[in-house]
C-alpha cells in the first residue's frame, strides 16, 4: 500500500501497540499517544522504526478533552517536522481502560470516568482532528464484543462502547462527503493487561471463554493488529459504517 500515516491513541501498550507495529510492518508510518509512561512509548517508536517506518509519540490524556486543541497543534507540528506532511490518513481511537463492577455496584465516578475515556474522547478528539485528517482517510473506533453479548461486571463499559458503535454510523454518514470511511472494530476477550489482565492471568476465566469460542481459545494481540490493518487498507474501501467483531467466534 502507499505509505500512510496512522495515529493510534493509547498506542504505547496492549492492542494499540500491536496495531502500531502491525501497520509499521506493512509500510505505514505511525504516531502513537501515551498517557503516563514515556519510556513505553519511546520503546514502541524504536520498534516502529525497526520495521523501516517512521514513528513518533505524543503525550495525551484522552479523559481531558480540554487538552485536545493543544494536542492538535502538537500533532500538526509533528506531521510537518517529522513526516513532511500537513495531514495524516488513519485515526484509530483505541485508548481505553477497564473497570469491572456489577450494575448494582457501579459508582457515578466510575461511570463518568468510562464515559470521558470511551465515548466523549473519540467523539471530540475525532472532531478536533478533522482538519488534519486527509480526505479519503479512515477512522477506526475500537469497541468490544461486550456490546453483542453480556458478561456480569461490564455494564457501564459496554454502555459506552454501544454509544461508540452508534457514533460510528453517524460519523460515516456525515464524513462520507470527504471520502472518509468510519468503522468499528469490536475485539473479543484478548490476553493483555487490560482490566488488570483478567483474561490473560486468570486461568479459569481464560478457559471458560475459550470453551465458548468456535476457534477454541481466547484472542491474542496479533489477532487484533491484523484486523486493524485489514480495515484500514484500500481493500476494505467499500466497508463503511460497519461493526466488525474480531472474537474468534465467541458465543455464536
């Protein structure tokens, strides 16, 4: 594919890191954001560069929407200074956290934190970055398999991701005039440190999900990086406004 520039929020670890490296391996340049661990972000940039791609890392707390205009200015400077470009091509709204709490026990503070990070952030960050996103570009919003099936303890989280999926359709409708495709990627359970590493580290949870999955295992980060690349590629150019689940066929 032609050399593109991707921006991945929360790209210093977990699925964001894997997506960044998968895109770099396929010839894309990548800008990642990080919140609190500059060392992790710098390590990912080195890995991106080891693939022969250009990389950059910018600090961003997606929960702080007031910081988005300053972030856009920093991104504009980075695009010009490091990539010789005025615009980038692909936005992956990936940054997130996991809070495990039953419906009856979820606090308003937990609900608000999830809302700021998972719903408000992709809405207003995407809006803020529209002048920097190239016509014909892509936006990929990361959701969750938990919008299709229900596991106790994720009510508030799933509510936010359900909003993301509705948002995706509206974004696709309203940005189509610029040729911008917008889709949702909904991963199933993945072995990462997300949510305290529950799926990765709890053997009983891992085995239980694997038993309900057609392919007989839970997901690995590599399963998602490849899916990100596929949905951003020109081969997926006629896929727009869709929710694509990458879960190995769980709870079919």
